[in-house]
C-alpha cells in the first residue's frame, strides 16, 4: 500500500515538472496618472485565427505574470480595461519577456499590422471570467454547447461532465436564471449560439452568499449565458414522436417563449423505453446512449408521462420571479429480479436464493416557486415555497429459501399490495441586509417542512422453518397494515457578519430547530369467522411520538486573499429529545439531553490562477435514531427481528480531504488528485445473530475504529490542430473500507478494497466525425477475519465505443454505441458477460427543421443487468429484468424564431488577422 502511494506521488511530481509552463510575460499596468490598475484583463492571441493562448488579470499593485509556452508563430498581447487598452505584437516568443511599466491609453479602435480590434474576447471581473460570444467561431446553426467547446479551459467528458479550468460545473443558467433545471441540459441542446451575447464563468454560490455578497466557499463553477438584448425575444420549440417494435414508443415536446425578462416554457414527454429525461440526445433522442440498467442500475421496464410548465419574469423594478414551475408525472414500472446471497458466519455460511417481481403505478405532483424582493439597495428577501405530492399502488411477489450445507433451513413466499399517499409542503424565507460598512451583514432564515405519509398494505405470506430436531414450524400471515407518518420540522437562524479587514470576517449565528414526528402502525389479521380483516394484532401494532428541540450557537471566521482562503465554522448543538411510544400494548418513554460540539474548516492555496491545493476537515456527533434506542422487539418481518438498545452512545465521525488541481491552458492539460479519510468512534452497528432455522435477530451496539480511505486522480490532455481535436484521459480510484462488528456473538473484521483504473479517449473532426472509446476495470475484494470464508473478490470490465458520423453538412447523422461488459466470480445461473449495441441513422431536411430517424436499441439482443455486491457480512449476485431489443422510427421537428435578423453574408470577426 505504502509503495503504491509513493509511486503515485512520484508520478504526479514528474507530471508537474514535465507540464509546467516554462515562459512568462510580466508587466505592471497603470493609467495616465501612473496609478496601478487592479483586475485588468491580460491575454495573448494567436495572430492567424484570434484563438486565445492564455489569459490572466493584474493584482492590486497592477502587476501581472502571464504563463505561456514558446510560440513560433505571430501573436498579439492585449490588455483591456474600461475605455483603456494596450496592444503589442510578437513575431515569436522563445524566452520570457518583461514589459516593465505599461501605461494604458484611451482609444476604442486601433490598427496594428492589419489587426482590427473592437471588442475584448475575454474579461475578468473579480471572480467572474466573461467571454464575448461574437469572438467565438462556430457553425451558424450551432447550439450553445458548441460555444462551450471552443472556450479555452472548458472540457466536456465522454459522460457529458463539464469542467472549467478543472473545476466541475454544477449549475448552468440563462440570463441568471435556470432554464427549467440547473443542470442546463435543456439550454445546451436547444438554444442557438447566435443569440448569445456573452458567457460567464463564476464560482457557485449558495443563496445566502448570493444575497449577502459573502465570498463563495464552493469549489464548483456556474455557467451563465446572457442573451443579446436585441435578440432576447423569440419562440423555441422541439417535438419528437416515435413508434417501434414490441409497441415501444416515445414522444416529447418543448415550447419556450421569451421576451426580455419574461420566459414561459411548456414541456411534455411520454414513453415506455425507460427514459426519465425530457432533454433529447442529438443522435438517439430519448433512447439515450447507454444500456438501461446494465451494471449498476436497478433494472425494470418503465412507462412514464410528464407534463410541466415553467415561468419566470421581472415582476417590478425591485421584484424578480426567479422560478414558478408546476410538474405532473405518471409512471408504471415492472420489475423482476433473481438473487443469490451468501451470508458469512464464524462457523458456517448460509445460502439464500430468492426471486422478486413487482409492478408499481405512481403519480407525482410538484410545485416550486421563488421570488427575490429588493427592499432597498442594501436589503434583500428571498421567498421559496414548494409543494410535492404523490399517490402510488404497488403489487409484489417474493419467493425465497435459505440453506446451510445444502440443508433447507427456511422457505418463504409472500404477495401483497400497497396503496400510499405522500404530501410535503416547504415554505422557506431568506433575509439579508448589508449595512453601511462594507462586509457587515445581518441575515435570517426560516425553513420549514410539513409532511404526511399514509399507506394501506395487504400482506399474505407463508413462512416455514425447519429445526435441527426435525420439527417444522410455520408463521403464516394474512393481514392489513395501516401506516401513518407525520413530520413537522421548523428551522430558524439569525446571523451577523463583521469585517475585520478587507479580506477577513467573523460571523456569529444562532440556530434553532424543532422536529415533531408522529408514527403509527395498526395491524389487523384476517378473521375467517367474519371474512373481514377485523382482528386487531397488538403484537405488531405500535405508535411513537418524537420531539427533538435543538439550539445551536455558531461562530465562524474566514479570510479570502488572492493567493489563499481559509474558513472555519464551530457549533455547539444543545438538544433535548423526548419520545413517547407504545409497542405490544406497553408504553416506552425516553428522554435524553445532549450537548455536542462540531466544526468544519477549509483551507485553499492558489499557486496560480489555475493551480490550487485544498484541505478540509470536519468532525461531528450524531444521535442514534429512536427506533435504535427503544428496547422493543419488532417482529413485523417473519425472517428478521429487531430490538433497540437504550444504552447506545452518540457516534462521532471525523473526515479529512486533500486535493490538488492544476490546469495548463497553453498545453490543454488538466489533472487532479484527491485523498479522503474518515474515522468513526462509537459507530452504531448491527449486532446480528442467526438461529438454527436461519432467522436473523438484530440488535444494536457501538463499536470504534471503523474507517475509510479513498484516493482518486484524473489526467486530461487535449491536442488541437485545425478542425481536429484529440483527448486522452486516464483515471484511477482506490477505495478502502475497514469495518468491524459482531455476528453470532463473535467479533469480525473486514478489509474491503475497490480499485478502478480507467482510460477515456476522444477524437473529433469538427462537424464530420466523433470517436469516443473508453475502458474501465473494477477490481473488488474483501478480506475477512473470524469467518469460514477468508476472502471474496470480483472483477468487472467495461469496454465502450461511441462513434458518430456527420455527413452532407451534418444533414445525415449516423451514430453507433458499442459496449462489452464482463463480470468474474458470478454464481452459477448468472451470465457473466454480454455485448450491447445501439445504432441510429438520422436525416435532416426542410432547412434542418425536420429530422427523420431509424434507431435500434440493443441490436444483438444481449442486454442484461447482472452484478455482484460485496459487503461486510455477505456477498450477493443479482440479475434484474432489463429492456431488450427494439426498432424505432421517429420524426423530430424544430421551429425556432428569434428577433434580430441574421446577416446575409458573413461578418468580420471582432478580431481578424
């Protein structure tokens, strides 16, 4: 282990040395009065095509240092500020350059060696980098996703994960607001590039940070597309319908109208091909580009329908309706699974085989809204109420048997139905006021959740247990169970932030929360005499009322400098827990008081704009659940019983992480490495025991020393020449989990390892060809002590190839996705490997407004969902029902209309050499 880590660190150091940017251009920027100018954008352009080599910004003293590699071709250095500029041309750069003092001049347009410059292609404003869309060359009918691909530092991986200078993107906005959803897929796949004015990249902020102006603590990035004011009016629509073999179908539609600050969108989708996303894939539509359920998915075949409306607008000068959305969905899901489970015990093993099938019908309703009100120039209030409701009906059947040394211990068969309803209402209010002194802020938050869940469950089961003496016992049930759960949770916080300097702040906050839950379970057995479920079962019925009040004073401190930032938060949670419960007709009362500290801290140091190291550490206590504390013997499951332990202690967890991230814009090379470690003290674990008939008896206890360690690293290198791009991205991850616990009264230990190297490759000829092969191997093994089995392992491999051809000016698109998966050490009766292949051929006509496609899902008809799970005390092989081969014909229509006329002939770029 130590040798592996040492070799990895040596490898990382070599990469750092080999890929460091060797040259730099230095200077000091000032105005005509010799006053240094901070945060001025400095960038170097290639003369031949205006592409950006690298960019940076000046510091507080006006100094800058632009890292570059040697350039054998002409380039132009540009420095831009408000109404000020500087420009210098270089025929080649083969050594570092010091420009000394640079005085910016007032001039809007200059001509240097046939160079015409009107608008800066990139601007840096504090923590925001802004790119001018008109300076980015894309095809006239491109979507905004193409804009992203041309921006330096932006990478889109094979699995569509977006990173900017190595930082993951978790929000995509349009005009500062979500375009249906924050992941931005709707916008990326539908909005045309030629209506965009600029693209902004900034650090993701919480709502509190956004309203108060506090520095963001996130390590992620938000992308915002601003629509050109002259074109911020239009209608966007996309409709797809398809029908195929085995009565498979798909249909989806999106209509969006926007004008200025007003936007209203209507979406609808219906299919029986397991598609949950309304965003259509460019090549495969709602079919998607992967097998439905292979590897780690839950399997099953689902029919679903979704209808939604989204609206946002500027209500007045000081009020913004950020979001108003209503969504309805209806789904029908069928599942079937086959499971082989081996339970590890100190003296023997148990083998359980089972088959489960179910059908589920559900309806869901969602309402979300958010309004931002500006009370004055320093005061903001944000109101965000939401409601969700659901109704479902489920029918299930299960058969299982458990053996020891090929001797039958028990067998069970059951069937049942469940009718359930759930409703949740969450009104949330955020308040923030910036006082006259910069950085001084008072804030308050009120968050509430009121929910209710009800279910009626019919359970019919036959359970047979075979004793060592030869005696046979049964536990047969025919009963109706009515469950009701109510949860009311109210949270209030008030805080004050005081600046200690221009970069340091201290904060004080008071938090109060109150949680009240009421749970009841009423069981009635079938009475043959009356033919009704009228016999009240006291043994299985119960009720519990729980209240937890918590008061938490909090103290925080933060320092945000250009080179580093550090923030810490310390809390003291003072809790009062009171439980009133009735089990088996007996009352159990519980009252406990806790005073528990917790803290979080984070430190980040930036070696440069695109190279940083981050360390974080946190520690906290957690209170055991009431069900784990009450000494009640729960036998609602005939195969497993549970008993609480009132002597449980609060568990403590400490987590640390260390990450290093670097992005070399000149070499198009990015890598990161992340290490994490978690330690648990007084961890609450199951104390399991199995009787002679294989029935599991569980209670709870504390144990210390459980820990996890993980390391992951990723390298990404891109090569660009002409209209071609090649990307190589090797990855590696290692997860180690150490757990100890008790089973059958004896201590066991497990050491689990998950080692997963992978390699992704991409090659693209713009508008002609895309190839994305990838390979991944996962090696999982666990070593045990005090079991009859010392070690269990499995290896799974996945080889994928995505191939897309664009012909006849992208009118004809031919896509193929190929995948091979294999699993080792799977139990007999489970298939170890399979091939999976999707293909699609589409042709666009009528100015690409209509697209006809023929698609085949699972061409070879081999798709399957088989996987092995290895845990502390068992390993399990599972196969699920999966969607199989079908052929589908589809027709898509796009009708988009935007204000602002397109030029009849190609305009000059903002920069032309």
